[in-house]
């Protein structure tokens, strides 16, 4: 079953901080400031963390934002993210916009069948790389 870890490594890969969907949100900016204020003393991998719901990153791991002022007309950055690629989220038919749609385990079609996943991956590669 798909499980994306909420850890420092994935936080660093996450592109949500550069995403226009939330860059003008005052609610998100307040959450960012709070992270910066306590960030130096927080070791996420140690188990002590801020309330995950108040961390405006890695929504694919902890779910929807609790901020109401995001602009979903802007483009989600998830498909450019290494976490997206590593967990085959395209193949799993993830809708991206995890800040709106919720964490990946809830919103992605789960495909535990290896052959089915491999076949979808091949199909996806054909779509991307077939010369015109
Ligand atoms: S989940 Fe997607 S839309 Fe939401 S902030 Fe992150 S990159 Fe942007
Ligand atoms: S897939 Fe989206 S929400 Fe998840 S770590 Fe990457 S940019 Fe952040």
C-alpha cells in the first residue's frame, strides 16, 4: 500500500513552497513564519513535529490544507516533484493538488498489482516518448 513518509527528506524535495497556488495566501504565509520561528529547534525525523495540518508542505503525506485562501486556478507543482516521481503518482492516477484533494493514500487509485502498475508505466512512457 502506498505510504509517503512525512520526513525531512520529503520536505526538502517538496515544491509546495514555490507554488503559486499558495504563495499569496496570508494563512499559509503565517504558517511558514511559524515554521521558520521554531524550525531551528525542530527535528522532524525525531518524532517531534508541529501539528502536521499546519505545515504548508508535503500535503501528499498529511492531507488538505486548513487555509481557505489558496488560489486553485494556479498550476500545481507536484508533477515536477521528486516525491511524485519516486512514488509513481502519475501511474497511480493521482490528481495532484493534494492541498485541496487530500493525502495521496486517500486520493490515488491504489494499484498493488505489480503487473498492472508496470503496464500502466509502459503506457505512460509511450505517451511521453513516442515521436510525433
Ligand atoms: S499540493 Fe500542489 S497545488 Fe498544493 S501547494 Fe503543493 S504544489 Fe501547490
Ligand atoms: S508531490 Fe506535491 S505535495 Fe507531495 S511533496 Fe511533492 S510537491 Fe509536495
